[in-house]
C-alpha cells in the first residue's frame, strides 16, 4: 500500500511565496509594481476636504471613513505624501505628560499605536522599547517623581529608576562620577518607543484609499472662496474644489495657509533639526533623553543612531540643517556616550514646527463656520498622529470636539485656559 504524502506546511508555502514575490519585484521595473493607493483627479466637490497629506491629515481621512462613514473626502497634498514633517522627525512615541488633558490625549494615542499595525493591516514597525528621561540632579528626581505619580494617577505606566537601574538598562551610558552630565536616575515609560514614520503615512493612505477617500498629490492650495462666514471652495493648482467642510492639517505651514482664509493663528514656525550616524550593530535598545543637555537619542531598525536636540531659536520655514544645533547634538551624544565618539555623521535634516504659545496643540473649530484647525503641535506631532486624526475626525464629523480634545480649542488663549505643558518637548522635564 502506498504511503500518503504528509500535508504541506503552510508556513513553508508562505516563505516560498514571499521569496518568489521578492525575486519578481527585485528584477522588475518599479513602474510595474501595483499602486498602494489611487491617484485620482480631483472631483468638483467633496463633503470634506483635508488640506495636508502628512500623518495627521491622512489619519483624519481614515477615521472619517472608518469611524463616521464619511467617504466623500479628499486629502490635498502640495507635494508627495509624507514629504513634510511626517518624514522629518525622530519617530518617538510616548505619553509621559503631567497635565491631565495632555496625559489623557497622548495615552489614547499610545493605545492606538499599540494596535495600529493590525488596524491598518500594514506594519508601521511600532517598537515599545521604552523612553528613559535621565535625571541629572536631586531637583530632576523630585520633578520626575511628581510627573511619574501624576502619570500613574491617570492610569499611565511610569517607573522612577535609581542610578544602578539606569546603569543596568543602558550600560553604554557614562554613569561615572566624572561625567559631564552626572546621572542620578531617571523616569521610564516602558510602553513608549518608536515607529517607522513613512510606514505610518503609507498605512493610513492605503487604509483611507481603500474606504473611498481621494488622495490628491501635487495639489497646492492657493486661496479660498467665502460666502459670509463660510468657505465655499478651495482654489488649488489643479483647479477649484467645492467643499462642505475643510480641515487644516499642514503642520509648520499652518499660519501661511490659515492666512489665505483671513485667519491669524497664535503660533510661530521654527526649525527642529536632527541627524543620524552611520549604521552600527544593535547597541541601544531604548530611547534616552536628557533635559539638561537638550538632547535625545535612539537607534533605528537600520542601525543608525538618531539624534535630536532643540529648536533653532528663530522663525523659519527652512528644512535644511544648520551647523550649531548639529554640533550641539554631537557634543551631547559624546558627553553621554563617549564610546560613540568615533562614529561618523551620515545625514541631517530639519522639520518645520508650528509652536503654540503654551506648548499644547490646537485641534478644534476655527472662527470660520466650516473650517477646522489641527496645528500647534510643537515637538509632539508624530506621536500624536493616531489620536490627532481620531479626534479631528470626530470634531469635523460631529461639529464639536471630543472630550479628549475639548481642552485644545483655539479660544482657550482668549479665555486664559492655557495648558502650559513644559513636558511637551522631547525631554519631558517638569518645572
């Protein structure tokens, strides 16, 4: 009697299919690859038009379709998707905030991050490797103790580490008594980490497109048509588009686009620079930040050390690097990690930050009836991407803010309800 062959291992079949697919794409021209999303011409009219094809704009369109069933939506991008701040940040994700409004908002965002790859069916490479804020003095430790307690009261994970715990967690860090920045401990959020910035834009774009949203690239907004206190249409480089509602999500260029509609926003635009080293083997498996040095570092999936510092302290819309901040970041890296002194710098870049007056975002209605604002993200735009889109979609669909963004309205400045969150920067210090 002939023996029956054992059934094929499905995992083996998946591997074989993946190898064949990889080889086919490797030897083909990219023009033949299937499109991840459509590039349709703009329609004459949409229920909602989102201006800005970065993470926040794409997430807003995705959640409008997914959560509210609004699919007659267009996303207008003057360049290409992810060509702005979404592709020009240091990819850090965290929710270690002190004030209640920010804490609840960014914790909601972190929870969305934790399931985002499954939700989008697209790997955004979220890596919960932990975010460690170094304490360099007794005052730092006391401030981090207060911040950590506030986080835990709000249901957010936080651990206050002593020197020995920091030394074990980050063995390459200079924890000696002779260090330029003496380390006394730190505040750790283990659920924080990093994500792949361009993958986030691509995932939301594909998800929005699959639900009928039109993503229109190379479409610059040049003006608005108004009737009374409403915007009736948008003038673009690809023609006039009528819109029922308009959402503005253009990051550092919010002031410029809002001015086309006659609005002056309480924000300033500054350049935030970053750089990466040449790639090395995995040596740093957490995000390390230092408020004293105004510096933070992590290691990417490609092995590069990703370095960030503080703003260029002058107004600018430039996206190029500038020597003083780069020099400061490198000096800070070598002071904290002397073993990295022989690494070479690979590339630098700058992102345009729209800085609000209190360090917290503006996400809500504008004085114009059907224009909605998503701006003022300061240092925190990337990590806010899921919650920003989720809350902005709710605000546009329901014409009122969600409880999570109710504190972030534009009129808080006139009413004196500022959210002065000193921990909104990458260093999360508390004053």
